[in-house]
C-alpha cells in the first residue's frame, strides 16, 4: 500500500526526520540529486534548463543544476526569483551553484522567459512545490506559461507548478509535466483530476525521510492489485448459493426499469448466490422478462407506479432471508417512496448500500443515515453528495477527499463516484485509479451499487467492499473501452466485462 501525503503530512514527516538527525540541507541535496539523475535520463546529451522559484522547491532545482553542471552537462538556470532574494537552505543551494559556475538568467518579461527556454531538450520545473496555493502571479506565472509553451520535455520537481498538492485543483496557469519526480510519497493532487492530467508519469524518489517518520493516519491510500486480490471472496468447492451472498435490491419504477435490471446485473456478476428484486407491481412482467435468474417480487405501488410507503413491513419480511440490501436505483422521489426509504434506513437490520434516489431521499435527513448501526455504504456522485451536505457540486469537486470524509462515520462509508473514485470510512481514505470517461454513462452507478451489495453480503467490511467494487467496476470499464472504445461502451458492457476484470485480478 502506498500513502499519498498532503503538504501538511509531508511537513510533519520532514520535521520528524529532522528530529532523527536528517537536516533540511541534506534532504534538499538528495532531492536535487534525484532530479539531476532523472533529467539526465530524459536528456542524456541535450540542453537542460532548470526553472527555479524562491522556496525549497527552487532550492532543489539549484542543487540539480549544480550537480548536472559538475558532471559536464549542458545546463543553465532560469530564475523566476533572483538567487540573492531567496532565504534559508534554498539560498545556500543557490550560492553553491553560483560558486560552481552555473550560468543563470532572471528574465523580466514573459517573452524573456520564453526565449530563455528555447532549444531546451528538458525543462526542470522547480518553480513551486507542495506549498503552492492560489493562482500564480507574475513573474512566476510567466515562468509557468513559458514552460507550457516551450515544447520541451518537462520534469516537475515534486509537483507540477500551479497544481494544488492536496486537492489537484488548478486555479490558474499550471505546468503539464511528462514526468513528475515526487519526493518520499505521491501527493493527492497528482492522483485527483485535474491535477492528474498535469502530473504525467509519477516517479517516487526516496530522499531519506525515515519510513517511521512518514505519517499514514488519514492519508489517502493507493492499493496495489495484490491488496485487492486478497479481498476477493472465493467460494469453497462445496459452496451452495446461500453461502455466496443473498442480496435484496429495492429498486425501479415505471419510468426507470433499467436501473433495477442493471443493479441486479452488478450483484450477479460479482458472484451473488441469490438476488431478490423488489419492485412496484406494475413492472413485474417487464422485470421477469429481462431477469431469468433473479427472484422478482411485486409490491403495492402509488398512482405514479412507484413503491408506496406502506410496503415497509413486506420489505422487512423479505429482508430476513438476505445478507445485505441495495436501496435506491430508479425509485424516483415520489412522496411515498421517500418515506419508504427513510423508514428502511431507520429500521432495516442489514448491511445496506444506498444509491441514486435512495440517497436523494435522505436530503435533509443525513443524521438518520449517520445514526445507522449496521454497515452502510453511500454511493453518491458529486451532485448527490452536494445535495446531502448542502453545498454545490463544484465545491465537492474542488476537494473530493475532504467532502467524501464529511459523509463517513463509524458505520458509514462514502463512495464519491467520478474520475478517481474516493472511498472514505473508518477514518481511512482510498482512491481508485481504474476507470475511464466512457463510464460516464447512465446506469454505470447502478451496476456498481449491485456489485457493492454483493461484497457486503459476502461478509466484507464496508470500506473493503466499497474499494474492491470500485476497483473492479473501473477495471471492467477499462476492458470494455479497450474492446469497444470509450465512445461506444454502455453500462451493460461494464457488467459484461466483469468476468475479464475478475480473471485479471486472480491471475
């Protein structure tokens, strides 16, 4: 497992390293050496230009430039801030580079920065590091723009300048790197969009911060395939259907029959042994025609052909023979249905996945959701999470990790869907790196809800069930896109390619 560390966590780690005798100067020297080696690998004989700012990141750049110069490389420095104006260890690094004879310029116009980067094979971006926030100002923005327009290969030191290390937000000009050499650990902003678009290939450099000095409590977790594989429930050779998870899905309406079908498909492709679908009476024939291996139960409905609140007792009776429930896909927000969902959240004594209209029904009643004692997984997209928390979806997207955590609790796990899905619960946060834009299609979330319900029914804890479902869902989507293109794939294809995703995980 890798932990992506925020700027504050990195500062704590470096402070702890200092208490163990590792000085800031030593860390800067090691970071600069790693930068120099990476730049040399990208341009074995070509011209290298290091663009420096005024902080520690700039100091790393000055060290790299000195080491490249001492090894005979064709290197120069373009300083966005004069080396005589910087302070601390960065000033020491700059002074040593100047004493070594490194050539440098400090342009005073945007055109000057562009001219200084002409003919560089590799540009090393050491303008901002993890401490960046807010839109960059001149002359630093000139430096960033010049890097973007240079046409050179770009190596970013720790973070692409202009990208927020914690959130991945890009409030103004930003560097788009071919390689980001990040120190000690990845940063969340390299993994979360739009920052992920700017990071390019991420290479982690060990600069000597002791492992025990790196805090991991609450850090964003990046799991490897082996960790996901270890979670996948595998049935014993003598298993029967009731040992493979019994899932109750309460879903569908006259207007949205497909959502219920896709939720069942997700549950079944994840290996559920028994799936019951509870739907309004009027759509039972449609469901039975589409679903041959799920049990379809019709329940009394409203005039709008949605589930009535009076069916609570019937749903609770059915639930007694199941291990987990999925509530919400295609239910609509008819008054009686909203009341039913809230009563199920309150009274259903089963692990539960709450999705789509199940979540929308809980707007203004989030505390009821947090009060559940049974494992509960909420699977909102940014708009749904915004409605639950009373903020705009844009605010959620601006800090996906923090907002996902706001809907988590002792028994509540939040799956914030979207590019790079975030799973938050039990004081932990996991990011999913699988998936592609082709999955932004109606019904994809219904498949995920069904998959997650099966993993809950098979006994996985909620955080692990949600993370494994999100990983496999994304990988199946990737395999569908590879076969069919991102343009042509549909939600049904995600379920159809699930066997390939599971086989790849277990290979």
